[in-house]
């Protein structure tokens, strides 16, 4: 398969989930670059049905980590249950900043809106050398304790937390590149 390799494709090919972060706090300029990319994402009906909450409070991050792991222990998903039972596992990989993505309850499809914004931010972060990881397991916490976390995260009325993204400076090697499985692609001409 031949492809044109421009700057965007280069970033897409290089982006990996970061699971080891330095302790250095992310600087405002890098954070604003990443957030701006999310705000420029496409959205259903152009509703932009998202709200972003940046958390660097260690106590709150630890509370979310431990409560998510406790719920995960009996959630019925093998991987999540293993994570929940691993004492040393941190769902946020000790990242200095975690972005919580919340959806507007009245938007046409805020889950997809937030997913598009997340992908923009993942790619923008990679383009400036910042590590990220999309955290889906936290949905267990947000489903079980929605009201509590709406309050803890000080969300505007009508928004529900959906998932999270870790943000920080990379430390160590990234994950291996994925293998492309072209068998899932079908052309009808």
C-alpha cells in the first residue's frame, strides 16, 4: 500500500499511547495548544457538545484511580478486572495532568463529539512532543457515580463526564507501532 507521507500522516503514524510520564508539569503553552486542537474538532450538527476539565490535583486523581479500580474488580471485563486487582496499577499512569471529557446531555451525539475532540488533542500533543493516553476504563466510575463526579468536577449543568485523557511529558519508550489489518477494509465500486 503506497501512501503520501505529509506532516499529518507522519504524526498519525508516530502517535502512541504513553504509559510512562516524567514528573514535570505540563507548561501552559503546550496545554493550550492541545486544548485548542480539541476545540477545533468537528461535531454532530456543529453543536460542540463537550466540556473539558483539566485535573492536576493529586488527591482527586488518586480518588478517581482507587474508586475506578474498586468498581473494575467486579465489572465483568477480564482486562479491567485484572487492572482493578493490581495494587500498583494506576489508571492514569501517574500522568501529571488528566483531562476529563464531558458531554452535553442535550447535544445530538456528545459522545462522538468528545471522541473527535480527543483524537484531535492526541494528535496535536504528539506533534509537539507531549505524551497522551485515552483512558476508557474511567467510564465505569462515571457511570456508577455520575452525580458525585459532576459535583467534584464542578461540571456545568447538563454535562456528564464520559472518559479521560492523560497528558504529560514522555519518559521512556512508547508502545510498538500497530500492525495494519487491511482485511477489515472493503471497497464497493
